[in-house]
């Protein structure tokens, strides 16, 4: 495991492009203006395993919903419906596992039940796993190991972490974390280190913490840009160390998308090219395999405006946000990258039940003045953000000593809960 932690702060991390523009290329979609983005912004239409092999969703029209598994690693994608005797409720959640089975969470009064679904001949097989009693419970993103599945159950002053699939016998309580936790991003390839956005039990700002599941939920601070800012981790890439965050640290009333590097001494940066008027930008996939080169990673972004959703492609090393029309029937917010930089967007229409649109990412333009390495960074002669984007005025970052996560969660610095 390479560098897995950053505790960095900046009072003014906003950046602008050198030409003073917003850095977005191409014609602006008509849906970019007007009212607020849709309330479901950021909710994917298809959940995909960490290795990109399988996907799962609730398919069907109206109230006749049923789980559906997508196989994505072959030459042509295909879908397998997994209906049971009665349709599923709309609030049910499904999550694919690496062995091709699909986990489903159903709510029955104050109990959340879990089952594994799989195709068996002409019918759907179901293996009941057990239940968790909780007022609220949400599945976390698929674990990198492809075997286990976890869920969050927020309570009054703490949040429970449950292993709901992959354990020895039914759902297992792993840890209680003090405060209200949400989000969820994996920081390694083994499914041991989990990042959660936590608000303390007595209130206060939201900060991202790292939770070591192998040590009973040991907690280590992960992201603090300023003391009073709400700092949330949206996406993390274990290969390169690239972090995508959302924070209001740049100023009151601002909730901006930024990026940083796990274990780096540099502050989090908030490129102007990732700000669009009347639209919300949310990352959903990072190009894998870019070891120690976070600035060259291609990032896929969901852009939600008043009239719909479309796709953005951006790299930290570049200065521009490339905006692309989404394929018709895109399962909004879902997609993966190949190591070669091909963006794969799943879609389904009335005439095509299961398909993937593929787009080659724009070439990376890496600034020779900026080279990131885990734990160290070469400083450019002039204050500038990564990828050559100059800052908006002088930068006087308040830097908290960064702690490499490959050490911090493993040396007893954390605290239970």
C-alpha cells in the first residue's frame, strides 16, 4: 500500500486558468443554465464492482421493479434479469459481487434484510443472509476485494459499520464510529481502509476520516482543509493517490470541487475549470493504473443541470473541462475507465437493453514544473496550482503536518470511534 493519508489545509486554494476563462471547452449544453440541479444528483443508475466486471441495478418500469445484473468484462455487455415472485420496492438497494451474485437490501419495517441473488436455470436463486435492525441503513460502495459488502447505520450519536455479505455467518457488526457518518470511499485495493465523511456527535463541520476495518474501526483524521470548513472526500484512487474532494473552504457560500494527493505536502486545489454556472459537477470514475502520476489521471464527471445530465472529462495536468453529450439512455452517474484511458458509459434504451458507449479521453498535458510524488513534491518557482493553473492571488496555505496513511492507521495514532 502506497501513501494513504493527507491532512492538509489552505485558506485560499482557489485557482483560475491563465486566460481568465472557466476552462470548459466545447459548446455549453443548453441544460447548463436555469434552475437548480436535480435532487438525485450523484446517484448512479448502475452500481459497478471495483474491477469493472459486473454491474447491478433495479430495472423495470413503474412499480414492477426487479434486480438486473450486467456483465461488462466481455467483448459485448449483456444483462441477466433476476426477478422473484413479487416486484421490489423502489427503496431497495442492489450491489454486485465479483462472483456474479447480486446483494439486495430490502426494508421490512425497522429491519433491513439482505439476500444474495443469482441466476439458476430459468429462475432466480436467493440465499438469505440475515437482517439488521436500524432506523436507517445504506450500502457502501463495492469493496475492492469483490467479496465483502458493508453498510452504514447512523444512530443518535454514532454510526455503525456492518459487514452484510462475505462474513462467516450473517451480518456482523464491525465498529461504531462516534458522530454521524456518510459517504464512503475505499483507500486501498484490499478493502481494509475506508474513508467516511463524519460530523461529530455534538455537531460541527464535516471532516473525512480513515477507518481501519482490520483494527476494529480505528479512526484517523484524513482530510482537514481549514478548521471550520466542511470537507468531504468524493472519490479516491489507490493506484495514483488522487483525491477528489468537495469543500466550502475557499469562501462562505462556496461548495467547490477540488483535488489533492494522498500523502502530499501540497494543499488541495480548486480549479476554476471545474466550476460551471447553474450546474453541479460530481466525479464518478478515475483512470486506474496511473501509479505515482495523479496529475495525469483522467477523471469522469457527472454534470447535472436544470435540463438533464451530461459528461465531463478532466485531468489535473490539464486546464480544461471537456464536456461530452451522454449516450441516450445513460445510466446516469455510472461508468468506468480502462487503464488505456477509454471511458466506458453503460446505457439502456427501448431498443437496446444493455450497451456500453466508449470514448477515448483527451491526451494528458503534464506540466514539467509540477511533479507529484507520495510524501514529496517539487515546488514551482511561482505560486501555481497543479497542472499549471495559476492561483487567484497569493496563496498562504495553513499546512497541517501530513501523515502518510500507510503509517498513520497502523501505528496506534487513531482512536476507536
